[in-house]
C-alpha cells in the first residue's frame, strides 16, 4: 500500500483519495479544520499547515506528499520535501500564490496576459493608471480566491478606495479584458516526463465563482487546442512540474490570454471523473508516482454544475438522466461549495435546465439564455 500525504483537506483532497483508493493508495491529510471533507475518506491530522510536529508526522507516515490547497505556506512544502518526495514542486506553489510572479512568468514565456502594474503604496496609483487605464481590477498579489481580494477600478479615486478596501496589501492593477468566453486547459506531467492534456473546458462564472463548465468546450478547433497546450506545456516546463496543473484562459477574438495558474487539480476539471477516460485526480496521482498516465480524451460532452450554499434533494438530482452527484460532506453555508453534479453524457440542455431549477444549483445567465 502506497501512503500519500496531502497538505489541505478540502474537496479536492477528498476526490484525490476517492480516485486513489482503487489503485491501492491510502491518504493522510494535514488540515486545520476538524471533520474535513477529505478527512471523512482518509486519515486526518488536525493541525496548522506550518505546525512543525504535524509536518514531521505527515512526512513520517507518507511515501510521497502532494497538496490540494494552493495557499499552504511554501515553507511547509519545502520542510516536507527535505524528508519525503513532494509533488508538485514547492516552487510552483510559490509562483501560483503570487500574482506578480505569475505575471512575470507569463511575460518571460511569451504568453499573453492582461496588462498590469504592481501597486503597493499610494505613490504607485498614478503610474499604475498610466500603464493600465480603467476599467481595471485591483487584485491582491496573494490569498485571492473566488473573487476575494479583487476590486473593480474605474479611476483614481476608486483605485485609492480599492487599495484601502484590500487593506493596502501588495497588489497588481490589471486591465479588464473584454473576452468572449473563459476557458481552462488542464495538463499533467509525470515525474518520468510524460505529458498529457485534457480537451479545453469552457467555464461560466457568476460574481467570480465558477457555476458551470462544458467539456470539451464547443467551438474549439485543432489550432486553439494546440495553442492552449503550448501555453500549459511552457508553464509546466518552466516550473519543472509534476502532477496536474490548470491554466485559466480568456478567449479574445480567437486569441488566448492567460489569467492565472492553479498548481493542483481544478474545479473546471471535475467533469473528468465521469467525462474523460481517466480523471484529473487519478492522473495527478499517477504523475506523482511515475506511473503511466491515463488517456485524457473525453467520452462525449459533459456539463458540470457546482452546488453552492444549499443542498438539492438527492432524488431530484438523480432522476435527471446522466447525472452524477458528488457531495463534499460540508455543512451548508451561504456561497460555500458543497458539491457538484456532472451530466455525462449531456446530449442536450434539458438536463442542465432541470438541475438549474433545484436549490443550490444556479445557472449563469449566459447558459440560461442558451
Ligand atoms: N482582467 C480581467 N478582466 C475581466 N474579468 C476578469 C479579469 N480578471 C478576473 N476576471 C473575472 O473574475 C474571475 C476570477 O478572477 P481570478 O481567477 O483572477 O481570481 P480568483 O479570485 O483567484 O479566482 P479563483 O477562484 O479562480 O482562484 C475570472 O474567472 C473572471 O471571470
Ligand atoms: Mg481564477
């Protein structure tokens, strides 16, 4: 039995453990919240991510270690790496945690991304507005997720207020992009160097929170898929990456503009559990273990819907043909990601519309229209 340790005990860890069980893998999660989503399907070490005793315990009880939460301190990952193999490399964590370093990497690799300027003090406001004329977004360099740490900016006064609103922490001002849609590319690189990519996924957010993904994304030609894979491959190579990585993209007039990188399995890849030959979770583990990667092609089209804030009744979900319900074992709370439903295969929109009438499942306005 191979023992996998994991920093973070949320739903991503839970789904890693569920994917790893058939392969004979066992899981231990270091997580500060009791009765965590992942702890319910593995062993939980209750403690802070940087608690030295807990880190030692995790390293001693694991054959290899990964993480499922990208805001774990890089130092914790490095500390673990001294005792036990860790994947993805802690360096990837450091880059993805900091929007400025992420931007610098995109620039170095020639990957288009929205124009930006660092903002750390009031003396940066005018220079930033010169480089990044509004409408723009002030984004904190670290600890942003689901739109937290992000404020829309319309001019000097609103930028000043935005910097106050984020507590004056180091940030970047980023030009708002008028994209036609959001896509993500998921890649996986094994410790043997083997590479694979999933078909592009189309993502619909509402208030910066993912609501719905369609995969494979419609209206993707071979050139667009290839371009996305090139971007993802360049980032993986730069970071000497091992595991699954997601690159969030904006599509603007057929061009891809990179938004951000997630050095882990990703919400926009949940459809792969039923909708791809091998799920992102299984491939992440195979990659870390140096085992052959699984086929990444899609079995027809899937639609994934997030369950947010409240739970729909089981029967109402399960009666929709092709629906697969995934609950994360979390207590309902406004806005909280409690689970997801994947329709796979999703031959038309009737199932999506039926699910969209249930509590906890809200369709984005674009999908309502379509
Ligand atoms: N420059 C931009 N122009 C237009 N929309 C944007 C821009 N940046 C972000 N958004 C919108 O806000 C969403 C969330 O932004 P982003 O992914 O940068 O932040 P996050 O809070 O870290 O999100 P995540 O939950 O993915 O980590 C994006 O998916 C997109 O819909
Ligand atoms: Mg994002």
